[in-house]
C-alpha cells in the first residue's frame, strides 16, 4: 500500500510533530508544576482509592495546547479551515487555564464563578459562530444524517451551536475523572475526525492529527498511575476541539454518536442531581459522573478506562459507516 504525499504532509507530519513536542515537553512541565505545588485535590467522600492522587500535578492540558498550537502554525496558511477549530480549542483551553489557575495556584476553591465561566464560554462560542457565518464557506450549514439535505436555517442552527459547543465542552470536562479516560476517549474521536476529513476533503486533518499526536504523547504520562492530570485546561480545550471539528465538517450530530461517552457522563450528573433533590437526599447512582459509579461497583480504574475507550472506538467505527 502506498501512502500519498498529501496524507504524509497533512496527517503523518503534524501527528508526529505534535507527539514529539508533547513527549519532550511533558517532563519539564510536570517538574515545573511540582515546584509550584500545583496539585490535584480529591474529595474525602469520593472514591477512597483516589485519595492517593492528591498532590499529582494538574494543568497538564498546557502540554496539549502548546503541542497543538505550535504544530498548527506550520499548516494554517495552507489549511485555513483549521482556524475556527484551533480558535475554539485555544479559547476554551484559556478558560480552563484561568479556572485551574484560580483553584490550584491562587487556592481559590471555586475557581471561576459559574456566571463568569458561562459568560466566557458564551463569548468564545459567539466569536466562533461569527467566524463561521462570515468567513467559512459553509457557515453553520449541516448535512442531516442519512440524507443529502443541508440544513441552514439560522434561527435553528445558531441556538444549536451554543447548545452543542457548551454541552460538548462540559461533557468532556465531566469525563476527565480517571487516569487516561478523557485522553483515551478523545484520542479515538480525534482519529475519527482525521479519517472523515481525509475522506470528505474537509481540510482540517492537520489539526485533528496534531490533537491525536499530542494526546498520544500526553497519554504516556497520564495513563494509570498518572504523573500529571490535564485539568480544566485540557478538558475544556478538548471539548472545544471536538465541537469545532464537528461543525467545520458540517456534522455536529455526529457528536451524539462518537461522543456518546461525553453525553452519558453529563446525563449521569443531571440525573443524580435531579433525583437527589426530588427524593430528599437519595442517590440514583452510587456516585456521579458515571465512571465513579462503576468504580464503586467494583470495577478497577483501568477497567473503566479500557471499556469506555473501546466503546468509543466502536462508536467511531459506527460513525464512519454513518457518514460514508
């Protein structure tokens, strides 16, 4: 099998460059975070095996962001469609960084206040929407599944962007609760978007490949037992990436398929909170998000991560069938 020069240039090179940067950068960032004592905190009432994680450096998402940004700078001129995806990734990454900085560096337990975080998320999403409408050739149009019909009705598509973007971002954030979980799941999703972009001529494969490489490099230090956590810096950035890639490829609905784990994590929290309030303190799950429920049911942390990642890989294969 002969790999075309185009695929080598647009996929293999950004993947390997981002991977190399991520691997090379990680030891220095981890050491720096340890010196700053930027460590993870764990709830005493949570999963008891997680208490030993307290003090593990967080904010490791900066490794992913730097790796992706540096790599994409070499490709943005030739592949301008990566710009809105990169913006959404960096925009939400910066929000996550601010939240992490307030919590773990300045020791302000709440980080960004809910209203502040929502305002920032709405602002970043608004810039993304405006860019797509006025700069991208397809705007907010989306191809409906199983048809060739293109939906481009602004009063429907604009509100849907906010729901999809902010929902995905928070879904990835909830998924980031075990060593390597959000990293492994999102690696599968990034590979999926790379394959789709190549197949459909989407023009965003340099950034999807770069995210894949950056995550694989980060995973070497984030896999159990983790030496570093991505924090909100990483999880919010990855949520922005997933939503941005889906929208530029005109298929935001595919997030419900390949990102089903994110959706289930969010729903588990919503169900838990609602049930708790309605029943006067009873719990529907042993703990939410749902990955902690499985841990308290006796699953090891590595088993939960493996199952969730394999399920996502299978969902990505299903996604390829649906978009082909």
